[in-house]
């Protein structure tokens, strides 16, 4: 087990090194710059640009800049934001909790809804199965940004049930009322993520369940008169878990990437909105910091999924 953990740790380190190199190269090859005189920042003078480049170390060769940045990352120092002048790590720390909270809650809902619908459609078949298939295809084909705009138009503008944007109300609330207020503001964004994410997983679970139902042990269980509820509990759910854990681990990057669009639409002050604003301003330190932290969280999610699989299926250790 320890050898496997060491291998996974080595894999994460090597992947982060590769991602850091790609991120650094892509950002520095991008057109325009935060310090472009007459471009993105018309108030910049050549003297000010020269001074800022010296302060941020941008006057050094790219290789020296990269290794200096890499050394700082190891020390959890992601530099200073061009736009705000604040520490990049402080900027990310103040917003990452919102993004992670939204995505973790969404993943839990997606997991439970897809599991119930996928297994039920495979067991019942007929019209119910066809209805679930149609719903899943609609979910899979619906763009998240379009659904978000439709929900805002209906439930915020027309009906006035939910807030248009933001994370909490202007009048400050305390205690349990504060958390209820946040849940009220996040109801629409989470609904969008869940609806657009539940379709593909439901179809996948339905397909896996159908394969499980063809197994000999299911045939003998039904021959012994075991009801569907017991079959699900003893045979279907345990055999589905390894596949679902794998899919959830792989779906994490998509959820984090989707936060950029949804946080912009709903004006949620999370990491996705920070990335969008930083990309518009060409705020290189913030962009690179978000990409590295996002990559680390994605790799960490995949490693955790692999370790859970080893726990569920010890034969994989061989």
C-alpha cells in the first residue's frame, strides 16, 4: 500500500511540473500584456513599465523567471497580483472555498440522483426507462450557460423566487439564517450544475446496471425469490461503486472549469470569476496561480479516487 501511495505522489509531482511548464509557456506566449503601453493599460508609461518589470522580475530571461516562479510555488508563494497588488495566495484563499463548496455539493447531488435514476430505469424498463433516457439526453445536451440564463429569467425576473446574483443578501444575517441565505442564493447555480451533469452519469449507471443484471449471481438471486430492493443493496450497488468512483474522479476538472461561466453569470465571488477577471486583465500571477491550484486539486481528486478503488477492490493492488 505504501508503495502505491509513493507512486501516486511521484505521479502528482511530475504532472504538476509538466503542467507548470505548459502554464508558464502559454501565459507568456499569449498576445498583449497587463503592462502594454497604449494597449490594455493606456496609462502606462515606458518608465513605469520598466520599473514594474524590474519589481516583478519580468526583465530576466524566461528560464530564470520559470525556475524562480517554480521555487516560489514550492514555498506556497504565488507572487503578487498585477491588478490588486495583493498576494495571489490571499486572493485565491478568499474565493476558493466558495467554488469548492458549490462543486462538492453539486457532485453529491449528481451522485445520488444518477445512482437512483440509473438503477431504477435498468430494473423497471419500459416507459419509465425511456423517460429516464430522454431526460438524460436532454440533460447531457443542455448548455449550462443557456440553462442558467433561462432559470434567472424565469425564477428571478418573472417569479422573483431567487436572487439574481451574488452570494448573500445586503442585510447581514447571522447564525443559521446566514447559511440559509447563502443556500437561497446558490440554489440556481447548483441546480444548473446538477441538471447538466446528471444525464451522462445516469446513462452510464443504467448501462452498467444492465450488464450486472445479466450476471449469473443475479439470475440465481432472483431464482431464490430475492426482491429487487435486496438485489440492489447486496449485488448492484457494491458492483457499481468502483465505476462510479472512477467517473466522479474524472469529472472533477469539468466541474471546476464550468465554474468560470456560472460564477460570471451569477456574479458569485469565487475562483472562477477571479480567473475570468484576471484573464481579461492579463494578470499573469493570478492566472498561473489558479491554474496550478486547479491542477493540483484535480490530480488530488484522481489520486483519492484511485485509493478509494483500492479499498473497494483490494485485487487492484497486485
